[in-house]
C-alpha cells in the first residue's frame, strides 16, 4: 500500500468516513473536524509515521492532500521523531 493510502486510511479511521478527496478540508462538511480532532490527527500521524510535526506545520495542514504532502516531506527530509 502507498504512503498516501496509509494516510487516507488513518484519516478515515479518525473521522469514521471515507467520503473525502485530496482537496477535502478538515473543517468542511465531510469531516467536520474541530481543533481537538486536528490535534489528535497530528499525534496519530506522528506516531504512525515516526515524524515530528510542529504546531506551525499542523496549522498549515488544511486538507487531506496537505496531510499527505506533509508526511511525505517529513519522511523524505528524514525528519523523524
């Protein structure tokens, strides 16, 4: 399975739905995330992929595609937790 699929699966598990695309906003109607949901998602991404995500990076992560790109960048750069 691809890394993008792994991130999508983690998001689907977190929000209990697969009704989203790369451009789906976390705070939009499909996912309806609040700030606590986003903190929990960041922690899950950090744990699942062994990366460290700063508060600034997390705040810039607005869509599913942003989350996938962030994990890819962190792993490519070797920014492991």
